[in-house]
């Protein structure tokens, strides 16, 4: 099978993944919050970023490698952390970490992944970033930091845009609970997705193994009060100061949309800012992340490293974010569509889709280097759609 002809875009991977993943798992991966207006807003705002093509540029063969926060990466994009990654496809964390190490792009592992950092860290090698939902308990927090450091994760990503749960209505309609309730509907979905089921049986049911290692198993919990909630605190500015002292490596704060907050984070000693609205999964009436990116860049100046995600689904979207002020771009859902659709072959194929799309669009713009891309913008400043 020629994957480039069968699955030329992320949308094709999504369609195939939807057919191979049980409904309750796909809804967790694919859904936003509320009526998903912010998901649509992210897409519309990205599509509104336009570039002026050029003519007679000669041979365009851009180098897509970048240096970011003192480390060399083969591409300006990477794999964003996604909770319960192994629920989407059994072994997803392993597949993605191995690909990241081979391809020299960052792999973000979530606190609420389905594998332990001690297992995944060595697979990611020096490409591992660890995403932290900061526990309120000092002992647990410090032990997690010790464990992820020992596992080889050198960059810490603190997520700050999840102060509480979000009512993701599609997930509720899909009857997704943690732990899963065995109902006739769930049994039917498992039986009608045999490859997912057999692989899950072989690797073990998806569980939040890191949080569970700190869980008092003698205490009963409802299906929604899962292990992730037990350790997750509600970090504030004082906690950030404490975490900055406790972690002696690069610290990125993820989920920033406010320019004033970004400036305060820089003053607090944060090494990079991650502009994101959690892919439209947390707060529906907020603006598209891409419309806030230039504002954050203006607020923090040209030298503060900026990461971007939310709605990115093509190499062209990566170029859009880079042109509007990002230094690095992360994708979450797309990588999981890829492993859900193609298993082990998925990450490399998505890597090809994104890279090829970037190179071909840069040729249309006459952009010989990534630094040339902002100069081809038609509208460098956007307003949120009404």
C-alpha cells in the first residue's frame, strides 16, 4: 500500500482511526468541550492566516531543523502530551517515544499517561519532555520530579489551563468513565474492534499508572474521581516559584493565552511559554489560540522561546504558527490519529506528511529558510472571529 496515496492528510488518518478505535476512546481523543465552538474557532482562525506566493524563487530546498532551548531538533514540530494516550491505541506511548528518538523531535509524556515514565523515558532518550499536572502534596510532587529526572526527562512542562474539569459533552454521551464501566454497549464496542481489543489484552488495560502509584487503594472512588484527580492540585504563583526552585532543568509553562500572564511568567524564571487553549477541550468561549500568539510574542519580546499548539493539523499550520511568533509547534491529536490508523507505521507517515507539506508550501512562497516565512504573511495580525 502506498500510504501517501491512501492517507495523504491528517483527515485521512483521523477517518481510518475512527474506524479502528472503539467509540468511547475515539470520543475522548477527538472531542472538545461544550458545543465545540472553540475547536471550530481554532480551525477558522488558522485558515484565515494567509501568505503571498512568490515567483521565480529558484530551487527551494529548506533545512527544517531548528535549535530550541539549547537542543537541536530535526523539525520545528513535536509530539504534545496527551492524557490516556494508550487508550487511543495500545502501546501508543511506546510507539511515539521511539519515533521521537529516531526522528529527533520532542515527545511529551503526560502525568496521566497509561505507562510509567521509567518505561517511556529511556525510549524517548534525550527527546523526552515530561508534562506535569502539579500535585498539591509536596512529597508526591518531589518524588515525581525525582522519578522523571531519573527516567531521562530533562525538560518539564507545567500545564496551567486545567484548574478544574471541563464538561466534555461528547465524552459523557459516549459513556466514558474512569475506570470504564462494563456495560453491554462497551462490550459491543470492544468486540467490534478486535485488533484494538487483542492488543489491549496483550499489553494490559489502560491505567493511569503514575498517579496510581501514589493512590491509597483502600479508599473507594467514583468513576470520575480517578487517580489523576487524586494527585492533581491547583497550582498558583507561589507553587510556580516552588517548582522553579525544585526543578533545575528547562521549565515550560503550557496553556498561556494572556500577554500579561506571559510577562509575569518570564519574570518568575520560566524558560519558555506554551501558547495553547488545550485544543478547545477546556473553555469554550475563549479565543482561538493562534489569534493570541502574536499578542504573547509582542508582550514577551523576541528572545523568549514560544511553543504553540491548538488546532494544528498540517505542515501549513506549522508554518502559520511559526510566522506569527512561535519558535516550536506541537501536535497532539494528529499523532494519535496516526497510531490509531496505522499502528507502528503511523508516526513516521505523519512526520512525512507534515514535513512534505512544509517544504512544498515554502516553495510556493519562495521561502528558502524558515526565517523567510513571516515575510510572506498577508495578514500578520488577526482578530478573533465573532
